[in-house]
C-alpha cells in the first residue's frame, strides 16, 4: 500500500491555507484523544509536505492541553499562549524558518493631565517599584489587546483617579528592552484634557491622588535625578507653554479594510490633500 493510500484512510486535520504558503489548524471544534490526534497529525504533516506547505500553526484550546505533548514530539514548538489557548508552530521545509516570532513588545501609557491652574494630575502608587517611595507620578497603565493608545490613556486616568478626560495627543514615546519577561517595552506619554476635577481614587492600586502644581511635581528629587523622567517633564512643560507639537490620532482604513489609528502632528493634512486625485 502506498503512502498516499495510507493517508487517505486516516482522518486528516481540518486546516485552512494562509497567505504565506502555510496552513492553520484550529482544534477548538474538533476534540480528539491523544492517540487519534497523533495518527491524524502524522498523516496531515505527510500530506502538507507533498503539497509543498511551509509553516503549520495549530491552535489548541486549553481544554485540549493533553494534545500538546503529541504535537511537540512531532516537532512542534510553542509560539504563544493566551488565557484560553496555546499556539504551536512547525516549519516543514529544510530551509531557514521564517515564521514570525511572538509579539515582542508590551505597550504602556503615561497620562499628562493639566488643569487651567497649571496643576497636573498625579498619583502615589501602593504597589510596584514606587510603593512607599513618596513619589508622585502621572497615571500609567498597560494598553489592552485591541485597544487604541488614546482609549487606554482615557481609561487609565478614569480607573486610577475617577477623572473624566479627553485625549489630546501623544507627546513622546520611549522604547526599552529586556523589560517584562525579556520583552521590549513601548511607553507613550499622552496629553489629556480634564473634563471633571473631583478626584475619586482607586484604592486597589493608588495610595493617594491629587492635583499638584506642575513646578512642584517637576521639583521632586526623583524626577530631577532620573534623566528620562526629567526629560518627560520638560516635554510636558514645553507643551503647556505651547512650544511643542505632539501627535494627534486620525482614523484611517488599512489596505485590508480594517479601521486603524494613525498618529501625526498635522491631523488636518487629509483635509488639505483630499481634493487631489
């Protein structure tokens, strides 16, 4: 019996082709025991090789964690994990593996919120590196999956201080490496305009929150002695004195039709060029 005949007698894994010569397998709606999965996986790999496929992606829901060992024994490796699934990958050709690596960066925001009295919104954290340091800092946080930077900034300010705010622009961003489980880190300094002023701090993460004169904030020893924080304070001061232009969000569609957020320092440029063919 030839290899093709043997493959045809085995249930192959359901897969879809991707745009890069590979296949994607989603096991979410195809529960199998380890023995059946091992047989189907071997047969499927054989067929994919004959078809000249390159990368194989298998998405295993957490309920099928028993299949991980089988896949790893066939040459699959971990790519990334989410709370409800694990993604495994396998490179078929005997050439350089060009599968993209897992997301390499975490994205965070810091919110510069100033009222008409030139007071900035600051918090004192009760956890993390600033716990019990006495340092007053801008509200900060991590951008969630599928969340725009501007939306995250507004959310974090509301969560930590109870202040409603309107996003204005990105003033600057910082990149660092080997930050969070060896991942790189992008941190966006955002300017927001307050729409309310009565602080209602979040007790879980925030020890205290207040409106503080900007000069007092910038004069803190920690801010003055740490180059990055000092630099950010100077940028915020320049912006408040109208001597600095940041990047404002503009909604724009991608080539695939998805809505995206473009940040530029002339958000009206699309109005100036929309009449050109």
